[in-house]
């Protein structure tokens, strides 16, 4: 079976393309992905069957060999730094929770700070 790397895949459109190891481009429909897989990231190594369709080579029954390397994982903050950020976030959320119990939302400047910290924590955890 041929192998290659995903060039791109759009789960909304339901297809993408794989570049085979010998340089050929192969159409990758979502129906060729393994069961339970709805999307693949560029750079994911796959093994797949190939059939000639109306518009050229098309992947059949793809199997993921190796997931794409995570760029976010390589640039995320050290765990010790995230511990400090998380502790600060807990303090901010606790204060905001008390205000919400009193019927007051945080002012927009305070709300932006909390949202920025939440995004930072989420980005560093979701890799």
C-alpha cells in the first residue's frame, strides 16, 4: 500500500489531499478515513489504497501511521510557569464568582484580562 503525508484536509468540505512518498497527489475523501476519525492535520503520515476515479487518484481505506507533530507542544510555556498562571486565574475567577453571586458582571477591562488568561491556559493545555 502506498504511504504519504496529508497536505491539507478540510472537515467542513469533507476532503483533502495526500502527497505520496513518490510525489503523487491523491484525493482524500472523508469516507476513506478510519472509523471515528473526522479530520486529519497536515503532516499526518497515512497508508492508503489508491483507485483511479473520474478526476484522478483517490485514496481508499486510509490508515493513520503517525500523527502530525504538534507545533504548539514545542512552544508552550513550561509547567512551572503555567502553575503560576493557573493560580492567578483561580484567584481572578474566585473574585469574579463572588461578584456574579452579588448580581454584578466584571467591568470590561477586568473581563478582558480574565478572558486573555483563560485563552492562554487553554492554548497551552490543548495540544
